[in-house]
């Protein structure tokens, strides 16, 4: 992936130097609901950074100027011209607009460069910050999947199923937002 620069951030491929900061936020169960992404040791974080460094679908979000990793974005392609997106951010950097700034850049990339027709995100029903982020991005709530997925088990070993919201935005809706806010299609 080509590097994307916003007013405060740099979005780029991962490097091994990101491992320390990746461990900080992906070891926190509140940040990543995906059990497979939870990290416990620096060795796991180094391996994860190595695995991600050549994946264009996994994007490091770093502070401009210091190149400090503060979170990540990801996307997956689905036919026809649809992308599923998501994010994980360090709790230390919550409430500063970094998630919105980087997710807006990702939407621009997907709609302008990848020619996406539709972009959607899954958000657990108790993840209010991500729900608000989807709404700030102009995404609409399309529905709620009851007991859709399980990331953890109850103490007795049975799966704890999560209710999951789906938010989405079409290219034409995104273009209307850009036009309404007088934002050129190639700018954030």
C-alpha cells in the first residue's frame, strides 16, 4: 500500500519497530474483541508485525512527525466491489479524533483508489465508541445480528455470543457527504 498522509497521521504498512506499541494496545481485551488478534508477549507482537508488514489490507496508523504507532485499520475485499473495514486503537489516544481521521482516509482510499461500491463494518452492540465512529463517517446502521459471533467463553466453557451491528455506506452516499462538506474527492 502506498503511504497515506493526513493532517496529523501517517497510514502505512507495518514494520518490526511497531511491535512494542502493537503489544500495548492489542493486549488490552477492550481494544480488540478478536481473540486471534490478542497479544500477550513481545515475541507475539514481533511475529504479528512481521506478518502484517507485507499485507496491504492491514494498515498501521502512526502519529505524523514521530511515526509512533497508535492503532491500526484493516479491510477485506468481497465481491462485488464491497469492502469490510475495522479498526483497533490504543486507549491512550482515544477521544482525539485519530480514529475518524484515519478511517476517513481509508474510505477515501477504498472509494477513490480501489473503486469500492460499498463499505461496511461490524460493531458489537456494546462498543459505543465504534458505533459513534461509524455514524460520524456517514455510515448508516443496517441492522443487528442477534448472537452473531462469539469471541470468548463463559467460565463454564460455553460460548458468549455477541449481538453485532452492521453499518455501511455506498460510494454515492460518500460522494454526497464529500460534496455537501465541500471536500475535494482527493482530500480529507
